[in-house]
C-alpha cells in the first residue's frame, strides 16, 4: 500500500507502521495524547491506516486487540498529561517558546477547555495539537480527577477505537484501496476543520470587538485555580 507523504517521510503512517509495527503505534498514540513533544504526530491518519492494514491482513493482530491497546495508550497518555499539568501548573504559561514548544498551543488548548468544559476532553481528541495540550490544561486548572477520568476514557475510546474501526470498515471498499492517498488527505483535512472554524470565529469576533477578543488575561498569565471546573 502506498500513501501520500503529507510531511516528512518518517511521519508517513505507512512508513511508521511498516517500520515500528504495533509497538510504535502505541508509543505514538501515548505521546500525542499528553506529552508536549507529541503534538506534531499523525494520530488520525495513523489510526485510520492501522485499521485498514488489519483488514487487509498486512498487520497480523486481531482488530479487537488493536482497539483495546490503542484506547489504553490514549487514556494513559492523557493521565500523564493531566498529572504533568497539575504538577507544573502556572509555570507552563510562562515557559518561553522553543522549536518544539509554542506558547500559542497552550493558549489555544486553554481557550478550548474553558469554552467546552469537561467535555472538551472528548472533543479535543478529534482536533490535532489541541488533543495533546487539553489534558495538561485540565491538570493546570485543577479539574476534578473523577470527572477527568470519566471523560478521558470516553474520549479515548471514541477516538482510538472509532478512527481505527473506521479504517477497518472502509478497508473493504475498493475505492479506498485505489485512492488510499486521497483518503489520508481527507482524514487530515477533516481533522483540521474544527481549528479552521474556531480561527475564523475568533477573527470575526476580534474585528467586531477588539477589546473583548483580547480578554482580561495576559498572554503569559496562568489560569486561576478554583474556577468552575475545580472541585476541592
């Protein structure tokens, strides 16, 4: 199976799975779910390709086992992200930009979390970059741990198993095999639609009311603990 390289060749899903197999898949899912260094990894297209490879027999692992392991990796990744955010706290918002870390990503995830509350843990799973930082922001904000675990499991299951099963289901469709590169492009485009929508909304809001768009918090100021998502 050949696929279109949407970035560096070492980020191509087919290459990653062919080189590192199931173990590499689980490490990538874990890293993208809650480690700062994992935000650039191709989670959506990788899971879709995994399901397709299982269906075609190129990945010799039962589909149910792949789904279970992917969900576990996703949930555990979020757990690490939450604990990291809870420990690091406000200092994360004053961390300087570097080649891999951008303060803008933290701000976007925080706004996403504030807007959607606990259910952001489910929605963020389907938004690249945001899904990496949202569990960290949940920890920073002191979100109730029981609520976090609940929504973490729901989101990890819907995303991890859902996208994998989608790939497996479409793996039986001839059109998918003949246009696998097109399918991966569609997956990537669909995954960035929420970001594009939020960007356009924020831009429109900024034009209508510049002062309100700036908000009361400075760009390096951490969220206050004890907000509506924090329960002691």
